[in-house]
């Protein structure tokens, strides 16, 4: 905990959702005064030039004090260049990185770069994903574009824009409908609006496992396992209701939403390192492309007092982190998933099959789980 890597957040959202407007607002917040921002140079709108103070090649210093640069080619190269300049003292120090994607982007490749590139893993850690959704056009966007559904599904924070444009009874119905849909797609993400400046930088960026200010862990908030249980119940009610009722505005949510599922499960007994590694390998092999997001804290049998934290996006997993102690009184293994076209029973049965120590999972592989100690 003494040398925590730089937190990296990803800001995404579909075309026209108000992502760049939100970014301009956030960059005026003192909370981000020591941030570095990476934007895609093919984005639909550039950073407000009124914020620009000076420019140095592709590095721009904003009036707020933030550094900003555009993606030139590979994202990994851009981050390396920014970190190297920081190390050499060529740019002012920064304490976090914010990456803005284009409106059509699948956020997964950006997350993969941060989570799997060996040279970046040592210097950076994924803080989370902020997804911007247009309250007025969001339903139609989710109906028409699977990319927009995925952006919501992988989010840690969802920002609802243009709420003030929803007026009257019809506007109220639209607001309830979009909120319900977002909750179904991603029950654990914290939902904020730009209305009355609710979506502040501090509320948005305090979403990671590690709190760099207090040097402590927030496993409960990061996992949000209880929200997945609520989401499963809501999903079952929704499916039952579909048999006999039409939903407001007749949006065809079955086009994309019905492929997305969220769930969680727990285990009291310690899990063997070998069984856990085999489970993770098979999970990636069989379901990697449809594993939108996975988080877990695991009680491992080689040292039950020091749990392991796991975090994956599709087939890419961040190197496991071994904690020095349990962060709270709940010492159970807890997994949470957001997936596409995978039933909960498939993953839970796979987990039970290869982590049941009575079943002899230790003899199925001689590999050991690589853990940060």
C-alpha cells in the first residue's frame, strides 16, 4: 500500500451523450487539478479551447492545471510517453490518468491495455469506468447499438445527462424507464446525473478498490455484491412481467439487453490455489469473450487470513493482488459477474467443480496461482 500505482479511469459514452461536455465540467474541478487526460484525437468534439493555457507538442496544459494529450497511434505508447515525461520532469506531476474514448468505442480494448501490459501494470491500475448516457435518447441508443449496451454493462459509474429536458408526465415516465433499464443492465454501478451538478469529480472518481487519499481498501463498495443480488431479483421480475405486459414506449429491450446478465455467489470454505487457477483458466477459455466484467475477493487455502483480489474484463485479468488482511469481518469468497449470454449456473458449477477440495482439485494441476505478496 506504500507505493500504490497511478489510478486510471476510462470515460466512455455513445455519440451525443454529452461526454465531452461532462469532461469540460470535470476538468474545472480542483479534485482533478493534478490529473492527466488522454483523449482520442478522432473524438467528435475537442476539449474546450477556453481551458487551454499552453501547448507542448501533443501535451496541453489546461487552465485548471490538468495535463491533456491526444492518442497518437497506440494507447500503450501514449501512456508510456506520458509516464516517461513525468519521470524526467518534462511535464508537471500528475496523480491520476483519465482516458476519454470515442463515442463508438468498445471500452474493453482500453481496459485490456491498462490491465495486461506488463510495463503498465507496475505503474498503473484500473480505477474504473464512467459511462455517460443521454436521458432523452438513451433508450433508442440502447435499442439500436450493442456498443452502448456494453458501455453501460462494464461501468462503475453511470452519468445520466439531459435530465432537465424531460418534462411533464411523459418526461417522468421516460426518466423512470431509462433508470430502470440501466439498473437492470448494471445493478452495481452508482448512478449520478449532471442535473444540479450532482456528478462531481469526487463522486465519480472514488470508485476503485484502493483509496489513494486514505491508503485504505474499500472492498465492500468496489464489489457491491448486494446490488447484484437485488439485480437478479429485479431481472426475474422483469422476465415474468414480459410475458403479460408491454413496457413504456414499446422499446424492444430484448434486442440487446436480454443478452446481459449480472449475478454473484459466495463460498465459505477456503479455495485451493491450484483449483482457483484452473477455474480462472477455464473461465477465460470457455467464456472469455462474453465475460464483460468480473470482480472477486477469494479466501485461499494456503493463507486464509490474506485474501486475493481478482479483476477481469473478458479474457484479460489484472494480476491477482494478495491483501495483508481481510478488510472487514466478512471472510467469505465473493464473486460478482456481468456477462453476455452466460447463465449463472454455468459459471457457478464450473467454480464448484474445480475448487471443491474434497473432490481432489489439487491433483488436476501442478501449477500455482501467481500472487503479489
